[in-house]
C-alpha cells in the first residue's frame, strides 16, 4: 500500500482534494473481515455554505456536524435511509467541505467485497457511492473517524497519480441544487466509473430538510 495521506493532504480546497484523490486508495478494515482496498476512479466535491448542493449549506446540524470538524475525518450518512455513503472532510475546520467517494476498483480483498455484493460483477463491486461503501463494509459507526492515522479502521493512501489528460469533470449526480457545477471528477474510460444520471426535478413539499443534499445511489 502507498503512503498514508495525512491531515495536510485534506487541509486544502475541496476541489483540489477531490481531483487529487483519483488514483488514491481507500482501505477499510471492518471488524472480523479481511481488509478491502479500493482504487478511487470517481470523486465528487461539496463546499459547505457556498454550495446549495451540500448537506452543510444551511449550517450545522446533528447529522452534518462532522463536516465542520478537522480535515481527514470520515463523514458517513444514509442515502434515502437505505445505503451508506462515505465522504472525507476537506479544508480548515468550520468550512464544512467534503469529497464524496463515488466509485473505484477493488484492488485488495476482492473475495470479501464479493461476499458483501454477491450480485455485482467485478467491475461493479464499487461502482457508485453506495456500492463502494457496501464493498468496503462501511457502517454508521465510522462517522467522525479520523482516516489520517495508522490505527484507524479506514485509511486513505497514495496510489498511482492520474495524469491530467485522463481526468474529466462534469455535473454532479442526483443533487437537486447546483447540480450543474462541474465538481465531479473521474478517470476517463475507466470501467469502474459510475453511470451518469441527471437529477430529476423535485416537487416542492411543506417539509423542511435543512438543506440536505439527496444522493441517488448507483
């Protein structure tokens, strides 16, 4: 495995971190199971108070509090109450920026990932944020975990740098606000990148959602 990415890697603008995470590896060591490592091929950026698509757009809540903490912490949430998704906090404390880990290739612990996603083909084991989290064995207990320490159950490590000519950016997936921002980064031509689906218009309701972003699981 490559060098552990420390707090300084994540203490930067979220767009810089999201692009730099392409080719890096996220490794998770869930209790009682072999570690699984995924080489990241797709990452999506969210930028707090300046970003209507972010969970943190309207300020701190019990759900998004981790986003306001130190860089390198893991922010885990449920999509539609069904699937876990994993982000890593970026920038200085209080900025509430985070990079959503959208897709990747399982490069270690393939058999464990297959047991967790038995219906998926090998290229689809971690293709999409919910699939990636499932393959890694992510749970809500990991919310707030420090991914920058060697003792952590989840770590992000340097991998193979993806040259600029292979990097593409475009609209974000499944958000109802600021979806057009080209803040989703992916490795061009990689079969493990998730399929793009534009967000469907949402009906206005009387319920208030505290600015929470909706992520459609792939």
